[in-house]
């Protein structure tokens, strides 16, 4: 079979040899008809690929939907979206496949270093591939489908392919966060979350945080960054000044770019970041708060996801972590912060989620209510003051009185420090 490189693709013998191995290993229409094969190169990451056609019957034997960003690591998790097998779009797709429809532009990588019996790892078109293989398995329907198959990818090229293959309006930033974390930094953040109990032993960060009850990559990064930001601030403040300052918990950027503050922190601290004893202690204490909140709401008549996962709301987790770092230099108040607050009178949960959902400060716009419900800086500042105020009394619950006093305090401090603003 004649194999050539497209004029803009520099010749590469290793790529050519791998393409030949692919054509010998996997049946394609081009191989059966002895059609010439042209090797192309992506203009951005310089990845090599070919276009070819593969039958549903062959696909059922050779594709894998568990593509890895790091093939060399046995500790990596799958990096595609979860399949939505009950979604109407998938059901229609499956029916079309059973009726012989041909699908195109399925994006895959030919790699045999892991799962060698299924060398074609799918990066784009997972739902189509599942529909096609189900159609053959269940109905023996086998049509021909168009592929772009990539070869000899570097880790960076594979990450780029994973991102662009999943770039559509149905894909959340949570998936991008998870892929970037695994590619650029490895499994350290996930392992840390498992160590402190925020993830189970075989659990990964969710790819759609809005549908999950677990911590997202963004939230875990924000926890780490805020702990150290708070710690740095706390070392510069005397005990009698703690309640006379406004604090600005940080929310890590989410999406296709790695947050700069998080990147800088991981680079400066290296592996020592993930073994920091005080950080681990704070993580375990936060897990206890999250679990207490989750279980209390789960057993109550208020069983709503937003109440169950109150601790994981961006403003709550970032503020709690910031205060945990802030109080490292103030151990007596730190010990109060690391304990789960008692539920307020008449509420089942320590974070008093229903009361906070109804909360409205008198200076807030009429349409705006809720505390610890958003990701805005104002909400993060308010929650930091709430958690800080709670450490003045070991037995204090997060009731309406404490919450109102804390919001009054931070509002006044903001007014005197830099002028009042409603942002």
C-alpha cells in the first residue's frame, strides 16, 4: 500500500511505521481496496493523523472508550465524558446505527502500550462509537464509519486532542479541569482528596459538577490555594486584628487554561505541597463538615442537592479553607474552626442551609437573596467573616444572629477600608 505525507506534513519514519502497523492490525476499507494513504499533520500541535473507514463489526473488537492522557501511568483515570446512555439524543443515535446509518469524523488514537487488544482509543465520538458497537452486538448491523486516527502522540498533543475533541456546548469546564490536571500535574490533587476523604479510593473528579454530589477539580484547587493565601495573611496579623480586616478568598479559574495561582503554588512547593500535615488536617476537618452536612440533610425533609452539598459551594469551600489557613498562626481559634458547628435550633444541619438560602441583607438588591450560594467575591468575603466570627465561641451555631452580625461586620469593614460597593 502506498503511504505518502501531505505536502505540509514533514516526513517521519516512526509515524509511517506506526501507520503501517495500524493498517496491518486493523481492517479498513482503504486497506482492503489498496487505496493510497495520506498522512496529515495538525497545524497547531503538529500531530500526525490519517483519515480512514472502519466497519462497525471491526470497531466492536478494537475500540476502547477508556482513553488515557498518560499511557505510561497505571494510576491515571479515564479522561472522556461519562456516557449518557438514557439521553434521548443517544437513544436516537443508537436507533440510527441499528438502521445502518454511517457516522463520520470519529477521533481516535492508535496506541498499543496499554489495553493492546483494543488499540484504537477513542477521544471524540464516544457516544457514536457506543451506539455503533451496540448496533452490531445486539442487531448485527455493521456499516462503515469515518475516522481520524492519530499516531505517536506526545502527552501535550494528547491533551490538546482530548480538549478539542470535547469542545462543544454540552461539555462542562469540569471535564477540561480534570483533563488539564491529569496532563500537566498528574494525579496529586486527586490523591490528596482521597487521602483527606473528599473522594473515595477509586473515585475521580466529576466531569459535570452541577450533576454530582462530589468535589470538583476547581473546588479542590480553590481549597488548596485559599489555605496558603490565608496562611500567608494570618502570619502578618496579630490576634486582636483578626476581626478588623476584610478577607478575599480566591476562586480558581476553570476551563481550558490552568489557573495561574494554582500553577504557581504547585511549582513553588513541589511534592511537599501534598504532604503538608496542617493542610491535610484542614482537609480532613473540612471533609467532616461536608459529610455531617450531607448526612443531616439526607435524613431530613430538606433533602435537596444544593443543601446536601452546601459545603462544596464555591463561596463556602473557598472561605472555609481561607480561614483554616488564616488561623494557623492563631491555634486556639483554629481548633474551633476545625470542629463541626452544632446545628442551630430548629435546623437539622450544621451549615443551616435553608436559613442561608433565605438570607437577605437590607442593602442587597430586592431580587438578590442567599448567603453562601454564589461564587462572587462578595459572597466569599461574607462567608469568610461568618466562619471567622464562629471561632469566637466554641459552642456558637451558624444561626441567623451570627450570620447577620458577620455580614454587618464585613460590610462596615469594606466601607471604611475601600469604600462601599455592592459588587
